[in-house]
């Protein structure tokens, strides 16, 4: 049985258009990490009423993470983390 992802703590910044962009994040498995650069950003509409806003980010620890904010829950989650090697940069 697949469990639900664990929410993470994210500090974000709302830009001039009011769009939230992650600046730092941490979870139960990671220390506080700074977002160096947002490499990619997209929105995914769910079959149910939810909408998720995704960010592929380069972090200060050299890793690339995929973070998303579930707008219906107003919570952030980490979907994936990987090394920088072999990843394309947007």
C-alpha cells in the first residue's frame, strides 16, 4: 500500500505577480537547504479538484529537487531528489 507523502517546511517569496517561489526548505530527512535557482516550474491539474504547482530546483547542497505545493491543502511536498550529474538544466 502506498503512503501519503510527508509535508515539508518551505519558506517562499511571492513575486510581483503574487506567485509563490520556494526560497528554502527542510524535511524530516533534510536539513534546511537554500534554493539557488528554479530550473523549471509547472502546474498540474488533478482529476479531483486539486491543483499542484511544481518546482524543479537546484539547491545549495548541489542536489536537484522537485518540490510541489498542493493548492487545495496549502501544503508543500518533496516528490524527488537527485544528483546534479546527468540532469538537464532549464
